[in-house]
C-alpha cells in the first residue's frame, strides 16, 4: 500500500506570517504618527496573501493587531482605552473627540466588518470617523465595491494624516505597497 504524501509546508516568516518567498518585512517603513492604532482583523484576513493590515501594523510603531470576530469584552475595553474612535464609513459622529486616544480600524471585507460590529457592542458604540472624498485608491489587487472604499493600509494612513498631519513616511509606505502589488501581478502572470 502506498503511503499518502502530504504537501510540503512552506516555511513562513515569523514577523509577517507570509511564506518566505513573499515575506513583507523588507517593505516595512517606520511611519510617523502620534495617534495609537488598534487593528482588529477578521480571521479570514489573517493569512490572506493580498491583505495590507500586517504591513501596516509592522510599519506603525504604536499599533496593536488582534485577530478575531467576537472579542472578549474585557480585553476589548482594555485595548480601546479612553477616547477611541472607529474608522468606519458612513456619517462621522459629532461626539468623536478632536484628538482621539486611539484609532480603531477593522480589517475585513465589508460584510465581515458588519458582522464584527454586530458581535461586539462595545465597537458598535464607539464614535465614528470617516474619510470624506478620499483621493483615488492605489490598491488594485482586490476589488472595491464602492468608489470611496480603501484598503486598510490606505484608509488608516489617510486618517492618520488628518489626525496627526501628513508625513513623507506615509507616501513611502504607499510606494512599498505599490511595489508589492507589482510583485503580486508578476507572480500571477
């Protein structure tokens, strides 16, 4: 009887969790910002090859990345801290603090992000901030369903520029994302 062969497991980078051949670590750019960022990532996005949250997290010196759909309320309260705001499309909340204590970003498809909000009342209750008429998206690797939708990396950098002021490091990270998209396109052709 022939023994069943299992596919070889590709070695992964410990930092970015990508296969070594597609490791993102060389694309990390230290991004200047003062507002701390909490990235809540849906589990289906955690190992998605074309996701931007891991690169964003590695580039932000004051960020936290947590993976899940429904989070423990006590842990979520601790991660949010005081005066957190949620970056989410729709109308901005007039009660959002002018200098939030933390920017919360959901990394998920739009459908999954709504599920995350439904599963986490504490997130749903946060004041919201939204991007108004953002510049054209540079992220072409995944399809947006509406013209104002942006990748997690783009949306976060745009909001940090509004909150903290723009910085050349923001553009440098976007250029690294552009390079990564070119690499994805080259590998798929």
